[in-house]
C-alpha cells in the first residue's frame, strides 16, 4: 500500500504528544466559542483550527518511529 494511504502507527511517546496537541486545541476551541459570536468568521476560524490540528497530529504520526530500547 502506498505510504500516503496507510494508517500510521504511533508509539507511546508520539501518542502523548498527540494528546497534548489535542488538549491545547480543545482549550482554544472553547475560548473562541465563549468569546466570539456564532457567525461565518467564527466558523471559518474554527475550521482553520481543525485543519491546523489535523496537520499537527499528522506530522507527529508520520515521524519515523525510533527503535525503543
């Protein structure tokens, strides 16, 4: 299977970092939802955040898995 279509397995350290990314984005989602009106601009901001989160997680999951000792 082409590596771009394959599911990337992550190790415990990568999973920890992915969870930290998700937690930080979650706080920002909450802040925007609390402080901004529900309108097109807010919707676009949230969509762009979702995209940024996706790419951050994808970046971690595509790292070469180092040999664990």
